[in-house]
């Protein structure tokens, strides 16, 4: 399992003409295996499920959205500011053997949980290969 981006960075993005800048952040994520598949749990407090978007591109899972900035009064001087607002994206490369197309997602109490099932293995068949006699 590979998390393509990491919560260790936050960057500023600007549009092509150098205009308005917006913050970009990466939510904290846990990923673990179970007997039936893979579980992805993402910490997303302060959002509604309508604020989230899940995208599958091949074996890549993209979790994106925007945490709206609570209307903060102008002129505040923060002593500590650790809550990220604005757009976010979490990109995960899911290893082979899991069926992202059958994933189920639930958002509850500030956590998004995705259950990604294992791809069922086809039962092995015994095949007899006929042998002909050389002439």
C-alpha cells in the first residue's frame, strides 16, 4: 500500500495567472487488512458527506473535497492553528488483489470508512491434456 501524498506537507496552489491562492492539505489516514479485504479510514471532521468525492483511476483511490472555513472574524491573531480548511486530497495506490469497483463507503462522526473487498480467486480446475501416440 502506498500513500502517494502525505500529511507531512501542505502546499499553496495558485491558478495559472498567479491569482488567488488556496491552501491544500492531506487528511490523516489509516489503512489496514482484514480477512475479507482492505479498510481505509480517513479523519475528516467538520465535513458533510456532500463535501466528499471518491474517484477510482485504475488501482488508485482518490479521496477529495473541501472543508469549509468557518467564518473567522478578520484580524484574529492565532496562537496555535492546526485545523486545515479548504481543499484536500488523499491519493492511495491500492495493491493488486483488491476490487475497488466493489468498495463501500460510509461517512459517520467525522470519519470516512471504505471497505474494499478482496478479488475472489477462481477455483482451480484440474484439466487433463490428451496425449496422442506418435506415428
